[in-house]
């Protein structure tokens, strides 16, 4: 539920950005993830100090997560700027679950379950159908109607955004599974990533101060979808694997499409609504508890219970995190 609520908040960013059309994609990404990440670090500072020894014990994971946090918003928003919102979103968000599953397979030896595969197929199909419908309905002259070179570059940046999203999700989950609390893990990773984005914000952020509406959009992006959204995402990562979390976040483009219809006044063709239904079906498959096989001992109910039915059960690890998979 935390990951789903975070995805709903992330889905508001596209609509919010329409109220600041003069602000470029680099500035939007830097102010949202940069200030949001620094605020996470500030709020989590006491936990980070208490758990500094645990964080220093995994410097490579923290650095990988921070670099990915710094790169993700720049790649994501520039991808949408070059290739269009529909294409940029489907490539960035749609490729993340696959990248996350591959990372977990290589780094953790985690197998892919039939349930995850079925849910990912539904979610990816729905996301592609939704964004294709939006792109077809926009017509020439709208976002996404740029040159072939711009579209190719935008798709490449979208793949980079999906990979970096998967990497920082995996890094945060790895820290949590090693006993670091979600607040300290997310605060450290996103705080360092936010610092990396500050030079970009200083170089590109002048339009954010040009009007009250632009400043309000930047403040909203940093406080609500990025700060609050990633606090919720961190809570979710302490209970489910990164591949499950990134698959659940396929709700984001569905929310973005609904808000575009309800707030911005865009029209969503029938295939787009079908895509939203497929995304909802994906979420239902992932979040519906599975019945344990008869005679099999199940883990006691509690905060560390896995949502990934069909996977080995998750047992509590040190510090309340997720431990070894039984």
C-alpha cells in the first residue's frame, strides 16, 4: 500500500509541471529530486547518525544508490521532453521492473516467480497500450512529434532512467535487508543524490524563481511526490523486494493519464482505458494474498510478511528489516 500510494503521488508530477511550462526538464528534475532528497536526509539525520556504522559498512551500495538518484530525474524528464510524455513514460517506467528483476537475479540470485511474471506482463501491456493511445491521440505538433534523432535519444534516456530507478531501488532494499532502517537508508542515498543535483539546479533553476506559479510547482514537486512519495516508497521497500516495488509503480502512468483527463482536459481514447484496466489487473495479481499450499508451514503474520506470493516467505532480519528468504 505504501508503494501504491507513492505511485499515486508520482503520477501527479506531469500535471503539476503543466503549470510551469517555462521551466526546463533538467530544472524540474533537479528541484524535485534534489530538494526532496536533501529534505529526506534532514528529517532522517538522527537515524543516519545512529546507524552511520552500518551505512559505512556498505559504501559501494550507498554510492551506487546516490549516483542513480542523481542521474534518474535528469534522464527521466529529458526523455519525456525529447520523445514525448507518452513514449518517455512508457520506456522509463515500463523498463524499470525488467531491469530490477535482472539486477536481483544477477546480484542476489533471486528467481522470478510465475506470479511476478504474469503481473509484469499485464502491467507492461497496459502501460504500453495506455501510452500508445495517448501518443496516437496527441497528433502532429504535440509532445513526442520531434525529429527521429530526438526520439531515439529520448528512448535511450528513458532506458537509462528505468535502469537508474531499478538501481537505487535495489540499493535501498539491500541496505534495509542488511539491518539499516528505511529512514536511514533512504535519507543517506537520497541525501547524497540530492547533493549531486545541486549544481544542476543552480545552473538551470532560474526560471523557477521567475514567477510565483513556477516556484509553487517546484515546491510541490520537492515536498509531495518526491519527499513524501519516497518516504512511503522506503517503507514499502522494507516489506517487498525491489522488483515487486518497481512493478507496483506501474500505477504511476495510469494515475498521470487520469489526471490529464480530469485536470488538464485531455481526452483518453478507449484503448487507453483498456490499458488502465490491465494495470489495475497487474496490481491485483501482485497484492492479492496467495493461499499457502496445504501442509506447508507459513510465516507468522507481521510487518515483514512478503507481498510477493509464490516467492519464498520473507522473515524478519536485523533491526526489523527483511532478512534471508526462507
